[in-house]
C-alpha cells in the first residue's frame, strides 16, 4: 500500500529524517515508537501528505504523492487517509455528527446516506447517543471517539494516528486501544500509530523504532 524509499527531511540545517526505507501493506497495524524528537510525527505527516520530504519518494497505492498537485493531494487525503491526532480538533460550534460529516462536506459528497453512515461510525465507537451534542458537552474520551469517527467516515484505505491517547486518562486510553485493534482485526483497517504508550505500541503487528531520524523496522 505504501512504500517509502530514501526519505530525508530537513528544516533549515536540522536534519530530522536521515534516510527511511519501509513498506506498509494493506491490513497492517504498525506502531512507531521512539524518544521525543526522533522524527516519528514528521514521518507520519509525510505519509499523510501534510508535509513534503526533502529527498526520497513515497508511493501510496502506486501513486507517487510528491508528483500530485495541491488539489489532487487534498482529494487523496480526504478520500483515502484518515487522520487522528492527540488533540481532537473538533469544531466547537458543530455537533458530534456534524463534526464526523466534515470530510463529506469538504469533498462535496453529502448524500441521503451520509447521516446514516455517520451514526453507524458513532455507534461502532459506542457514542451514537451523543450524536447531537456539542464538543463541550462531551468528555475527553468521547471527543476523541468523535475524531476517530470523522477519520473513518470516508472509509479510508489507511488510518494514521499521532499520539491518539496522549491526552486521555488510562481508562479512555485503553478503550481507544481496543477500538483500534477491532478496526484492524474485524474490518481489516490498515492502521499506523505513533505513540509513547507502551501498551498501545505492543498491539502493533509491526513495531518500528525511530532513533535520531533513523528507522528500525
């Protein structure tokens, strides 16, 4: 699904990634661990097309993403990549369901089944009863579940999660861990997660360790 070859990334004179070669297959659950500043989040952002590599190539399902123009890259990200971050980034004026539907609105693909799809995602995550609540009426764990539902609404090829439980207490963190495993094992969702959480990292079928901008797969 994803092939990274010779990936380097520098910001000015600071080299963050020093040459990454790796592949991610459909159905993989990859956990990426390592100390702060090792380049984990930078690598995830490059895979998502949120930033561009200084050197090297990234192919997503055969397409070299560095060759895509901005519009095509945005379309690919919206339709094929689900993104979850440490902070949920929900829009406070929108209900949980409306936040989940944002990628459909952005892609101009709202139709008569969109709300049904959103409710199904929220139900899978155990919060269908919170669909019409605003973010400030939800707990931190519920807000992160809404963010995961939003990432899944377009049935993406891959789910990329950057410290998805870093802002949650242990109970909510464990619940999110279980959900990611279920998505991978029951539905074949490809998952790549950056984490400092040893329990979450141990769930990965593949465990990558990053140190000083280098990857040990």
